[in-house]
């Protein structure tokens, strides 16, 4: 890659000196389904529906042809660090006509950031070379509009993988030549990608951007001193809070609750969660959900082990539901582990069966969690549904719901019967025509000569009578409910 001659800045996708586009990342975009505070100045605007991109056939590598599915699979692959699969999905997405180049470049930047995270943990020169090759084929080959984030990621990849001064200087000069002028300053301002050491290396190779720092004014220094002064808290908040004494319990309820709330023990006592950022609140919520699932699995395991110590088998004895759930959870966990192994085999097969194509589609989503957590979530949902049905049956809500559903179904049948009746009457006429008989070939022959068929009248009468019967049944059910 270092033998490629430097070209003029104008040859890189027609990018001008100070006109490098800065498209926002898709991760930071506000999503419609996210809950956020109501702001009258920025109402929700539904964009006009555009013509959907036609769905293509699934490729031989198992990548589906629908654009929405490809984007979802690409995001899932990045989350589980499956960059090889993400690269295949991105390559297939780039071959689809109608995908905006800006959106394609945003996905490319996400792929670059994920590759940088992998290079930070496992520096590999071969992987960096593959990344440079991908950049040449995907970004420059397709003429995608590069952003400051794109150039900063390539600079960071070069700094992480190259240790030869001559080759590193050529790579830095090459990528900085793609962002001349003010565009280069925007590249160097990507503080979340390039640290101070990286900036020092870049400015040493490119002295054009080696600007002398401005001396801070007295007002700025005073404001920084006030900001760095520690806030004094009351003495009662500085000490550790005493532990609440627990009453001895027979079951595992209190232990499970403590295990679920261990996150708050690591947080400062004066921390107000409502003042945190949206990302931090989402992280706390996700951590609570994970701890809740882990605590539930631990409780199922302990109850199962307690029964075994007593010499009872949960499969034959009248054990509690929690102890049975652990056996079911282990069985489902083994099946999920085997399914994940089949997903890996399906992705590696050169010739795939229909089942392999399905596994290539849902495999990245299956890897987003562990088999143990997936099994626990499934049984937790089933357990909640059982409790909901039990509660509804105990409060006599099941018969009422069934009756209401049947009444709505009969109303639908009645409406359909009336519509079909009047449709036939309008098409065939309200009365039979009395007149001379015309031959079939006569152009003046009149076809409106019959009443509605007998089965249409029968359908209308049956629907009306059945609806009246169910209406009376609903009234009687409501009266019985009031008496209860």
C-alpha cells in the first residue's frame, strides 16, 4: 500500500479542500421508538414514503436480499465482533442499486470503528493490510463521499499497525492529502479516534498542521480553577451507609433481590440517575436487566440443588416451578449451544441448504446473547404468561374475554353477510325483469333477471340471529360479573 503514488486531492472522489461532508453517525441519530422528553419546538415529522428498494435473491454466502434485513444483520455482526460476516453484508449492500452513498458511507465508518477496536486489542499487520485493501475497493472504488471520520479511522489504523518510520510517514502523508486545508483540521479534531500521541505523530510528519497553542486568558484560567475545585459534601454523606439488617428468610427471595441490586452498591451515594446522560441511563437499565436474569438463573439453580440435597427429584416429585425451571433451562441451553455451533458451520459451508440460509440470517442475532441468558429470558417470558393466565382465571376474566371475542367475531360475520347481500342485490337488481326472451347473441339482451340467491338470504339471517344470541349472552355474563 505504501508504493501507491500520491495523487492530487481533487482526484479522491471529487472532494474539495474545505467541502468534506460530515454525515452524522447512525448510532447517534434519534430513533422514533426511543422515549424522550416532549419538546414543542421539535415535533415528530414523519417523512414521506419513498419507493422501496426491490428485494433481491439471497446470495451464495447467505446474505439476504432485503436492505432492511441486511442493515439489521450488519449491526448485529458489529455488536458480536464478527467483522468477516459484517464485511460480506456490507459488500452485498454496496452492490444494491438505490442505496444512498451517504448512508453507505455511514455504515462503512461503523465498520472502520469496529475494526479499530479489534486492532487496539489485537494489533495485526495483516489485518491492517486487509483494512487498507477494503478501503481502496469499497470507498475509493465506489467513489463514496469520504468524511473526516473516515480519514481519521484510516490514520488510526496506520498508526496502530505500522512501526516502520518510512512506511508510516508515507501512509500518513497519503491519507492527510485527502483532506487538505480546513478538512484536515476537522480530521485532527476527531478526539474520540486520535489521541494526543497520534496528533503529535501526524503533525511531525505534516508540519502544516503544527499550530502553536494559544495562551489561555485569565478568565479562562479562573473558570478552570473553579471547575477543578472539589465540592464539599456534608459529613453524614461522606461516610459509608450502614448495612440494613435482614430478617432470616426460608426462601431465596431476599438473596435474589440483593443480587439484582448490586449495581447500586458500586455507585456513589450522592449520584442522581435522573441527571445522567441518556446513554448512561440506558447502560444502567441494561445492567439491571442482565443482573435480574442472572439472579433468576441463580435462584433456579439453588432451589434445584436444595431439592437434590434433600433426596428429591424435581422431575418426579411435586417440586416448585422454580426448581423445575432450572432443569428446563439447562436442556434449552444445550439446544441453543448446539444451534450456535450449527450456525458457524452453516456460515462456513460453500454450498448451503435452505436450513443453512435460515441459520445465516438469524445467527448474528442469536450471538447477541449467551445460551444461558437466552434460555432464561425465554422461560421468564413463559412464566410471566402463566402467571397472567392464572390471574385472569382467578378473577373470572377468561370467560368474559372469550365472550367478548366471540361477540366481535359474530359482528364481523354479520357485517360481511349484509355487505354480500346488498352487493348481490345491487349487481342483479331489486326485482326480476319481466319481458321477452332475448337470444345469447343479441347485443340488447338484459341480464338483470333474478332475485338474490337463496343462500345469501340464509347467510344474512343466520349472521343476524347469531349476533343477537351472542349479544344476549354478553349481557347475561355482565350481570353475573356484577353479582360476583
